[in-house]
């Protein structure tokens, strides 16, 4: 396995729409997913999309932070499709391994359903809410060349994590 180089904001691959994967269940795709998993763990991320490691493929991985089974913690979604399950949205601060050190306030659907293929090429689907729903929408955007910086609820709702924590999140907590 190998740790891959992560593309940062400004690299054109992050703005490209990705291509469908034809070789479902192939060893090549498995190897890519294993390397992406190692890269995500090393970078301490909770999601990683193929364009972030310079690959033009419709595939991302997510870390199932609610799973108790360690081996099931990372899930690959290949050629995914998502749909909202309601119009309800939630605003929350998001980070991205391609925009290191920064956070932005983004509105996402609170409940979604995804359909995709797994590593074996088997069709999978699931309903998600909470942080998992947010991560999947964020990673899905990467497959269409969209970064969260183009989805900010307000153009000023973006900055370095430490400043955001001090000047935005602290105020939010005091208001509650
Ligand atoms: Ni990201």
C-alpha cells in the first residue's frame, strides 16, 4: 500500500467532472481504494474522493465513525448516485483535505439516500443522516468538480480553523 499525494485547492483536477468506472470489482480499483484508505487515515480525514489523489474516477471513500466493527470502518462508494430524502437542510462547518487548515459554513440536506457499487462490484444503497449524510454530499461534490468553497452559506463564512473557532464557533455556543 502507499500514501498518495493529495491535490490542494488550485489544482485543476479538483474542478473536473469525473468519469464512470467501467471495471467494477477489478483488482485495479481495489488497489486504488486501499491506497486511498491509507492516505485518508494518514491525513486524519473522514472522507476522500478520487480527484483529491489526482485520479479522474467516480469513486470516494468514507470513514464510518459510528461503526463499532473496525474492519467495516471504511466504505468505498463507486459510481454513486445520491438523492435527498427531505427538503430539510442543516448548516455546519466543513473542512476538506484539499483545503488544509480551513473551515467553511455549508448548508446540506439532512437526510439522503445513496446507491453505489462496492469493491466487489455489488450494488449497495443506504439512507444516511447527520455527519454521514454531510460527508457523502461533500465527497459526491468532489466527483463533479465542486469544492465546498463554492457552497458557502455566506462568502465571509470561511477561514482558518483556529480563527473560526475563536470568532464564530465560540459566539455560536454563547448564543445557545
Ligand atoms: Ni473535500
